[in-house]
C-alpha cells in the first residue's frame, strides 16, 4: 500500500512539474523539437548545427533566489 501511494505521489509530481514549464518563443508560438544537423565530421573535429524555434523555462527557487531552468524537447539536463 505504501509503495502504491509513493508511486502515485511521484507520478503526480512529474505531471505538475511538466505543467509548470512555459514555452518561450524565438520563432514559433507552438512548441517544436530542436533540429539537429551534422555539418561535418572527421577524426579531430565534429561540427553540429542546432536550430531552436523556442525553449521551455521553469521557475525554480535556489539559495540565491529565483532562477530559471531552461530545457528543450528530448534534451539531457546538465548536472553538477
């Protein structure tokens, strides 16, 4: 029973976290995936082009005050 309650609470937290994100438009009012293009690659160098039509921002509280977490669809967050 405790396990079910914990799982339900975790699911609700994830849903509410997703709803708290705000789309910030650069060139599109609707959320769109990031476009990725491999421009060139060799044994020493890789050049990748990313095109963003916007991004999500989420307000977070830190010990230093309010900050914003910036994300895009299918992005991996940078962790400390």
